[in-house]
């Protein structure tokens, strides 16, 4: 069996071009993972997601444990078979959703007791239970269980939370055990405090993980503060393992984070924006609900090769969006995911060619031009 491994193929400044090898296939990095919250990328068939260029999907432990249930998914052959995706899947630990979505919750050293936002049923999520759920799902990359405080938060709260997460990381590692072909990622915490991020990174490295995530960002601190943290946080983590920035993000967030040494990303933005009529393009965001598009025969993006751009006009996309037709969500989500994967390929190629800074300059310049003028 192919074991989980990570190889760096090229560097440009702090940025890395690499490949993660798993029994279910290779993941080209820098990589963007579409989010399949409830065992589906909304408005997309699995084959269509693969056609956009995605090598890996993300599934949500919290949502899947509540509905349809991890034990049920295991009985039905595991998450890959259940959702008809035969390539790698990363599952988050459930910690972030427990903190942000559940109604009544009580945090202790043991874990988090909470009531489901679905039906009010009571559950206890611990590092051990999180590892068990993710084993039942059969995901290829498992995230350790952590606590993520919302920012801003005072230093005392950040320190307390980070150290609890590090104790939970050790318990996650112990509970994960030896699972050849599967990987466990640790999650760095510490808010915007450089010394706390450093302490967290040291604790995780001493435990030993197959990859490392940067958690606790994109939670309200703003891009400037996030980039200031990313100026040091990736470099605190082991150089020979993949680095994953959780929950990020907008295209310009991704470009800036890659320049700072991040390898993996996930975000609901491309699919959520697609369902609300917003297209993410090389010239920025385009709102298809706007009346300026209703007589426009041109494609959304004349340089894009996705089905949305090669087969349909802006006028049609405006019409189906305003009419509430399901095809609107399908086409715009396909386009947005295609755009993200095209951006990742551009970043990989630029790192390999040693031209990442020039690529980033061109990316920002094109977006600054804005959308094409109305007809």
C-alpha cells in the first residue's frame, strides 16, 4: 500500500510546489479543497468537481456525525463510497462547528458537551470520539480535535485555549494510533500572539504529525492581521510536512498565503458565492443579479474554459439567477471552483518557474482593472 508522504518539488522564496501521495491518489500543492459539508459539494456532481481540477475534498465531521451519522456511513461502505468520490478526503475534527453552531455547549478538559443545531439532541465530542468518527468515515487526512476561540480575544483566553488544544492534540495522536495510508494533522493555535504560536508549533512537533494546520485565523481578524501572523506562523512549523491554512479563503488571501509558505486551503466561498449569484473571476467578483447583465451576450469570462463560460451568456446567467432556477447555482458554482483550481495551477506553475512574484503582481493588477465595461 502507498503510504502517506509529502515531497517538495520546487521552491520560490517561501513558497513550495509539492505533491502529497496517498493510497487514493496524489494531491498537487499548493492545493485548494472544495468543501463537501454534508457529503456533497452543493450543486455539483462529484465527477464535475473532479473536472474542475480538484484532487481532494473536505468533509465536515460535525455535520456528518449528526446526520446521517458516522456509524451509518461506515455500514454503507465509508464516506468515499457513500458520496461517490474515490480520491482523497480530508475531514475536520468538528471542534470549530461545535463552537460556532451548537446552541448549548459546555467545555471541559474532557471535551465539549453540546446540543445539536439540527434536532436538539445531546452529544459529547472528545479527542477520542473525534478520532473514532473520522475513522468510521474513512477519511484519508484526519484533523486532531482542537478548540478555536473567536478573535479578538484577550491573551489569557488565547493561552488557555491553545494549551488545552495541545493536550487534546496528544490525546488525538494516541487515539489515532497506527493507520497505514491515513494521515493525522496537528493544528497550531495561538491567536495573533507570535510567542504562543511558537509554543504551539513546538508542542505539535514534539508529538509528531503527518502534516500541520494553521488554525484560528479567518475568524474575524481581517486580512492585514492574518498576513502579519502568516509572516511567521508557517515558518514555525516543520519544513518537511504540508502546511494547511484552515478556512481560507478569498483568492487574494490564497495568493498571499502561498507566498508565505502555505500549501493547502479550503473555503466555502466559491460554492456559497455561486449559489447567491456571485462569480469569482480573474477581474474580481461579478454580481450576476445586477441588471447591467440582462442584455449582455458575452460570456462571464472570455478566457475561462468552464462550461458556464463556454456555453452560456451573461444575459442567460442573469436570467436564471433572477428566476431562481437551480441551473444558476450549478453553473456559477462550477465556474467558481474551476477558477480556484485554475488559480492553484497558475501558482504551482509560477513556483516551478521561479516567477511567483511576477505572477502575483499580474494577479493583483488584473483584479484592479475590474470587470469588463457594460455593452
